[in-house]
C-alpha cells in the first residue's frame, strides 16, 4: 500500500501474466452454442423473453426487435432502403469473411470494404465491421500489400542549397 500525502491509501495494481491471449481476433460463438440473434427470434416468434432476464434486458430486446423481421424461420434485418439482410451465426460469418476477403469476390480489401461487400451480398451480424477489421489484421498478404498510411505521396528527394552557409 502506498501512502498519499493527504493520508489516503492507494492500493497497488495487481498484474498477472497469462499464457493464453485475453481476447481472440475473430468472430466468437455464443457460450451456450446458440446464435447471437436467438433472443430476438424467440421474441418475434413467440413473444417470450429469455428466462431470468431483467427489465432492462427485456426493454433492449424489444428495442432491437423493431429493426428485425421474421420471414418463416429466417431472421432478417431491415435496412433504411427497405431491403432485408439475412442474419448469420458465427460459423457462417467466418466463412463469409474468408470468401469475400480472399475469394473470387475480392482482392484482399480492408475491413470496412469487406463489411460493405458482405452487406451487399445480403448478410448481417451485429459486430460485422469490427470482426472484418480484425480479420484483415490477421491476413499476412494484406499487411504486406495493404494501404501504407504514413508514406508520403511522392518519393522524397534530397535538396541542396546553391550557396551553403549563406546567411
């Protein structure tokens, strides 16, 4: 414990080293094995909330359900252009990211472009933009050939003054 001049005590930070990473840079599946949209889908189908959900969680599910549409068994997201995007789970999202990034659809684009291309194919998941940016960060070819942000627009040339040391 460290003593502060005003007689307040500051607890030291506890730092631990772990062998595995704290987070993974890919789309994560739900811990219960269900897709991310299962609560919204059951609310739209049956009007029921998950068990042991608080009032705040129920309000969030109702608010989120306004932006979705249930077409038979398929949950779709409504867009402002009145088109419908099919909601996909984590497994299908990983396949889509790989196909759009390296497949016939594209040539190692950045994360934001990948997210827009996936939207144009008609698929949607909540963390699409974040997941596509993380996916691109793991791509070796994109890291080599990607956008070089801090590079000057033209090659630098050395300038020599005609009269050195002239004031």
